[in-house]
C-alpha cells in the first residue's frame, strides 16, 4: 500500500511541478498591440476590432500603437527589440515574410528575433 501511495505522489509531482504553480496568470498588465500602418486604413480597423475583442476576453486593456513607415519595418523593429514577454504584439502583413530577403539593412534580424521571442513565450507556458 505504501508503494502505491509513493507512486501516486511521484506521478502528481511529475505532472504538475511546483514551479508551474508559482507563475502568475497571463496577462497581468496591459498589452501593447503594434500596428505598422497608418490610422484609418483597413489594417488599422481590423487591429482595433481585434484589440477590443482581446481586451474583453483577457480582461486587460489592449493598447493599439500605430507605427507606420519603411514598409512596416519601423513597427516590426520596435516589437523585435521589445522584451519577449508576450505583452508587445505585432500585426504582421504578408510583406513581413519577405521584406528581410529584399532589404539587407534592417534594424532587426527577422529569423533570430522571432525565434528568441517564441522560445521565451513558450517557456512561460
């Protein structure tokens, strides 16, 4: 009987490690949503609708921050240099997937910075 209790206790600790319980629920503060286009356009309207739904769903304000310029690289560079904690989001357009191929003097490394952000966010969950 004692061996069964020890086996059950070890399974519980393996499934739910104590460190996971000490993390706070996301989000704990407002979220900054970077939109790399000017205000009033279709992409901006979609971002504002999405931000409103996110704010309602998460219970925290979602701040829309328009940062147009240089074929969306101004906004993308701001997000790439932000703390990779999940509180700075980017609305990416189709040209964001190819802009790093066409331009060699970007203020960020698209592949390296996206991997850095993704790995930090995945470690938190």
